[in-house]
RNA sequence: CGGGACGUAGCGCAGCUUGGUAGCGCGCAGCGUUCGGGACGCUGAGGUCGCGGGUUCAAAUCCCGCCGUCCCGACCA
C-alpha cells in the first residue's frame, strides 16, 4: 500500500509507483510490458505534443513495416555492428523455415533508406521530411518498465536533404523546436541540449544530439536523440540524386526519436514519496472532485453541486470520484498517487459556507475558495503547477550541478550528492573510458557547438577541447 | 552472460530444517455500521504450491534438470 520512500530505495519506489498508479506492468515475454490505460493516456499526451510539433515544422507521417530482411541491415557496417547483438530475428513462419531471415526492426533507417532510393532522383525531390509512430524491438539485457523495455513505442523521423548544412540544421531544429519544447513546456522537464561524444554516438551517425535531464535519484536520463547521419545511409542504400550542378550526389540524412521512455522521465523527475506528480498539460485527469457526505440527503446535495462544478470547469479534464464504498481519506491518497494536479473537496461544511476546498498536488496545502471564484482559482492553480513542477525540477538540477577540479573531487561529488559534473575534456576516448572505469559516470553531453573551456582535461591535464557534462545515467 | 536473492490465492508473505488435512494479512463478493487524510464487523469465493522428472505408501517439503523474476555488473532510447 504505502510506497517505499524515494530516499530509502529509489528503484523500488519507481517500480511500485508504476504498478500502484496502474501505469504499466510486466508481461509474459521477458522485458515486455502492458501499458495500462492511465499510463497510455500519459503517453498519448506526450505523443500529441510531439506530433503537433513535428507537423508544425513541416513533416508528414507515414508508416514502414516492422519486418526487415536481414541483408538490408548488413549494408551499413557500423550500423549492423551496433545493432546486431540486440536484434530479434524471425527464422520461421508459416510453419516453415524462411529462405531469408527477417529482423524485427530495432530502428528503421535501413528499410527507409532502401525505399528512399526509389523516391529520390533529383534535388527537386528533396527534402523528404517524414516521421513514423511505431514499435521497435531491442533485446536488452536488463529491462525496466518504460525506461528500457524489449519492445517500446516511439516516433522515428527520417529526413533526406540536398546539403549537409540543411541536414544539420534539421537535426537541431527537431532537437530544439520539437523535443525541447515538448519536454519543457508539456512534460515540465528541464533539459540540457547537447552533443554526444563519439563513443556514445548512434551507430552510423556523424553527430548525435541529445536532451539530458536529471532524475530525482540524481541519475541522468537521455530524453531523445537527433542524429545527423551525413551520407552514410545514402551511400549504403544508394540514395543519390542529380544536383543543381547536374552531378550525381548522395543525399544527406537525419533521424530522430523519442520513446515511451519519456513516461519514465516524467515519473522520475516529478514524483515524490506520495506518488506521481503530473504536469497539468500531461495529466489525464487535471482536476478531481471528491464529494464528502454521510447521509443520503447530504449525498444528493453534494453530488449535485459536484456536477455543477464540473460543468463550470468545462474545457478541463475533470473527474468526480463518486464511489460510494470508499471514504474520502482513501480517495485523497488514491489521486495523489496518480499525480492529479488539483483536488477539490466538496462537503456539507463547504456547501453551507458556499465554498470548496482546493488542494494542489504540488504543495498539498488546503485552501478554502468561495464557489464563484473557484473556476478562476482552479485554472490559476493548474498554471502554477505546470510552472512550479518545472521550476522545482530546474532548481533541483542546478543544485546538483558541479564543477569539480580534479578526478578525486568528481568521484566524491558523484557519490554524494550526485548530479551533473562539468569539466574540461581533451577529447580522447582513453580519458573518457578512465572516468567510466573509476566512477561509472559517462559523458552525457557536450555543448552543441564545440567551445574549448578554460582549464585542462580533468583526467590527463592536457588542454581541453570541450566542456563535458558527466553523470551516472540510465 | 557472471555474482547474489527469490518463485506457495490478484498482491505481500508463513509453512520446507524433521515428508502426512495448504495457512496468514491485504485485496475481492454479499450484508450491516461508517464516511473532512489509507474505517470496522459478520459471512463467503478464490490454490496445477513456477515447470518437468526422480525417491517414497505419501512430496509445497528430499534429489536432479529446466524456466522465470528481482538486485549488482557488462550492453542500451
């Protein structure tokens, strides 16, 4: 019943919230999950936020199949090397062994670029600005609900461009105007936009951009990726076009994705010991009205007033919890666990005084509001919750961002209190690997534009080429 | 895949050492009393004891094999 405390056991807290709030549960095949209606509603709200912005930036949705001939995967060397270990392969179907095995897509660059080859002949055919909502499968070793499941839902955008500049611009546009906005304005999760180090890059990418957020256990979560793929996939799959100079040229690619992992980010960014705290823009239920009564007479009065109130809150997602068999205290806990931003208590005492009791999930403080003012106050409380969750998360993140002077200090800070560590980095993979070996921290992001910081590499002491942000990560 | 823990009712667990009628709490159903921070009483339903094999008159319990889950590590959106 009671949740484990976050400070005592964060992973146990997380699992219990997901289960008790009825977001999702593990299913039969290892690492798969059933997303329950309440959890799926949160995902749908994220989808809407992302999809609207994808379309607003000029993209169209389409759909590619989930089965990809194995040989297609093999054409891009880096790509196959990166994904082969975690790919599920179908060898039998229709009661027979297949002449050619099919992979269940771990991502769709291969089939999409193989198709694009037939769609692109001229610079006039470019750009292709397409996105698909799909499920993908990656055979992960250690699954975790929402954060890392064998099958997950996501969108993957795949664009083809005439020039490298245009493709780079596209991948950054998506990062900032689609993903960052969805994260910060809708999910109320503050993020750092950055660039991945070569060792953390997507297999086959020239550059991988990322949004990184800090969870309440002080571990970082990668919120999405946006890749500039250069001409690698065009070359592997033969996507060439006649350019403005009349020469054959390979198209420039981007791909970018945001997955159901984002739901996990919402849980771990905002949740507290009482359960979820959902930003109103995302909350399947924004306002819950809990009627309080003893006698049948009171029940009639209070329920009627509740319905009137719900009507007045038109346009908001309002729910009246009129279950007869449960007492108010139980309902309070029930909806707090589910993160509903605003609760309104309505009982005989309130009605007699022509007021209602309003309780924002953000603060938990009860406020008595005269009925005529309630509509305005509810909307105000929702606005305040949306902003408050974001501000809280940002303050938490900033309080957990440090600039250690040496590796020893960084190691100490990573352990307690934890968070993002900003340091100079010389750019060598050896130094990166050494930090990982000694602290388990990895480079979460580098600035989008490389800008050598003052001071040396925290590992080797040579001059730094980049400011790296290190953290323990999911 | 390596190290550790664990699989018994929907959930959490006891029972196993020393083989012999499968139990407790929560939840669930019915009825009644309750109702402003996780109510209570009575009655009741619910079990291939993870799966397969072995030992035995008899296996949740002992033996062998397998499967799965969780935690820690390597891989990762």
